[in-house]
C-alpha cells in the first residue's frame, strides 16, 4: 500500500499543495465568517499581509534588471522578515496554533493572488493586450479582504 502512495505523492506534489492551500483558504474563510477566527486584526495587519507578498514579487520583477539572481535572494529575505510579524499578529489574535497556521497560510495565499494580479494589471504581459481577468479578480478580492478585517474602527493611523 505504501509503495503505491509514495510515487503518487511524488508525481502530484504541486496538486497536493494547491489543494491543501485552497482547502485552508476555504476553511479559514468559513471560520472567519462564523466568528471562530480573526483573519486580519486591523488595517495595519491587512497592509502587512499585502506587503508580505507584494514587496518580494516587486523585488523579483524589478530586481531582475538591476540585480540579476540576487533579486530572488533579497525577495526571500524580505518575505521571511515580513512573515515574522504577520505570524505574531495572527497568533496574538487567535491564541491557537492550528488557527494561526490555517489563517497564516490563507493570508499568505490570498496576498500572493492579490499581489500577482495587481502586478499583472499594472505591468501587462509583453506583446499582448491587457486582459480583463486581473481587474475582475481584484474587483472580487478587494471587498472580500476588506470584509475580513476584524477591527474596522481605525482606518488610518
């Protein structure tokens, strides 16, 4: 039995990871709307999550021209340095290891999707027309992310 499972996992690693992340996002969204977990504490936490993925992607996009392969190393360090306070904020709001892990995976996944489509909207692919897909995805995600903020009392400062 185990002999057949290991090759399957090796051949389908990406699909398994994507399904796990998608399941985590769906579960954390359901738990958030049920009031069982806190997704974003406040707008500062939302901004930190946006920066968590937007800055490394921007460093990779822009840095390839100036820094070459070093841009990926800088992007990874930037991601890790921003992941630490994001994990702390998530832990502080949820006070549970499993809730923190699920919400942190979901925050990061949604942030990457948002950042990727935002950069694609700003910097369209070369030689092609602007696609409507990034605008549609951002039009759906923006109000969803706003709805996931727990404390909306402080919009600024």
